[in-house]
C-alpha cells in the first residue's frame, strides 16, 4: 500500500486556497465563500493532477497575529502541516497583486526546507498581467498563473509540481497486504461541546484549532489515525445549533457539511457538555444520526468539570431512555478532553458498535428467534382473524435490515413491530444499533 506525498496549499486569506483544493480533489469538499477566513483547520483529500497522485492539504489563511489569538492558532496549524510535506503551493491573488502579507509569508517560506511552487490564482484572462510579474519579487521562482474556479492552466501547475512529487519518498507495503477498512468515526454535537479538544487529546497533538470561542470549526475535518494498530478516520464537525438560531450563510454551510459527515460515517459520537447536561437539540441530533442508520454513541464530555457526577449520569441516562424510545441500549460514556479519561473505553465501544452495525445473522438463527418471539407474544387478531407472520430474512447490513413475510401485515400495529425490534436487539447483541424492519405480504391473486 502506498503512502502518498502531501502537498500543502497555503497563502493569506481569500486567495482561493479552498477552491484550488476542491479542484485538485475533484469534488466540493471544503466550504468556499467570499468571506475571508472560512477555513480554520487543515483538511486533507486524495488529489490527482494529470498522472500525479498526492494528498492535498487545505489550510487556514496565513495572518501575522500572536499565538494567543484565534488567527495565531490557525497559523500554527498551517505551520504544522508543512512538517511532512513534499511540496507547498503558495497561493496569491493574481488580480489584487502582491500585498505586505504575501511578502511576509514568502520570506518565512524561504527559510523552510519545503519546495515551494508559487501560484497566482484568479487569473482568468490575462496571464501576463502586471500583478503576475510582480510575483517574481517574492523570490519563490516563476509564478504559475491559474484559475482554480474555472480549471484554467492546470497543466502548467502540473509541470511545476511534478518534479517535487516524483522526488518524494513513497512508502510501499508488502505485496498482497490487505487491511480492514478504517473505522469512520464522526464526533458531533452542539457548539463548544469539546469536540476538537477531545480529538486533540486522542491524537496527543494540537491537530485542530481550539479555544473558548464557540463555532471555531467550520469544515468537517477528516484525520487518519491508528488506535492499537487499527485504522481510524476521525471526523471533527462543526457544532449544530437550533435551526432557528442559524442565520449566517457560513453557519448554514457548516451545518450542511456536518450532516454530510454523518451520512458517510459508520459510528457517530454525540458529545454532550457535562456542565450543561442534555438539551432538546441533542436529542434532535441523535435522532438524525439514527434516521441515517448510523451506529450511535453518546458521550458526556468535560467530565472532569462535572459536579455531582452520579446524579448527572443517571439523569441523562433516564432522559435518553425517554427521548430516544425508538431504540434501546445506546451506549452512554464519560470522557475528558483535558485528562484523556474514557478515551480507551470510547474507542473499544466504537469498534464494538461498528461490528454490531455490520453483523449478518443466519436465516436459520433468525427464524428460530422469530418462532420463539411469536410464542411469547402472539401477533394480534383484528376482527377475530389472527395476522400470520411466516418467516424473516436479513436483507442487508450497515445498518442491519430485515424483511418479515406474512399475511395481512398492513394491519400489524406499530407496537408489535417495536416488540420484534427490541427482541431482535436483545437476542443478537444489537443493542444501540438502528435496525430496519420491512413488512412484505404476498399479493392476493383474487384481489381484483
């Protein structure tokens, strides 16, 4: 298996870095808006440019601020991205010309050991404009004029980048090596619940920008990681507030990005701020995860700061049992992004939930359970004629989905379906996993 070289896209805010990132990875992943400073964490994606294959890294706009500020913390993330990069694309605005910020960061880049390709973006018409020629004074070699938005002159970028990619070390695994796919684990919750702080503690590095300001994370950030030799893809997401409170366009884009992250996750951890307890918005997020058919874990974060922990835990557990009555046994854990407490338990449970979410039950075992379940609680008999449930089979996994065959199933009450689902969970260890149950009757040939 090859480990692809990384190419980091850097530059001051609003020069089109995220647009170029989306162009290289071939899809709209990073949020793009005219507002400066949309991107705050570094984001990675598999990219292609001609026959070059690499990992593109989108970064926050470079700003010359102190490390105690949000902009300063964002800059530190960009600097960290260069540590293992094969090359950097320094992007400038080809229409606006060179700014003092461009000169400042070009000077810093010249002190690093990373090869730099200077990219003059937003040059849709005149590649020989004065602004492009001004870029020579940055001392980073020939500027490559492109339009990331329209995909123009990407061949020139290929020629400038290919010598650095070809020279990069690429690790090759053993032939025939097969690995289990990484666990796609998304962390979701309300703003300031401690999602990024928890991921930083999990990775034991300041991988994501954190701070007291609510709503720092805007994109859904995927991070490759290993836990006890097993591959994990951690997905940090933007905080989700009540819809009535979301007015700004950027926040709407961030929430939509979080929903897409849930769609592509296998297991979702809903992080609750233990100092605030459970709110109605948390139940809405949990319901969305279950509606999408994803395995769910609920974790109380900031547990080191919680008061009267036993009462709090039992109170949240009771509220979840009432608020998520459609599914039983959702794991409730406690974690701390400050001390690391509960992280190993969280990862153990996440892998267990994925295993259950992917489980296939044999038809024989299913129908033995099915017969026993009907003996314990026979189906109802509306108007004196009993509903007949004949057999059940599993249609698919992820989430486990089952089809029940019988007669007059349109008259089967929802309470009996819930009985079957809860019995199914208890019998086959599917607690906390969303299940799908479809009823299918044979057509009556004399109905017409």
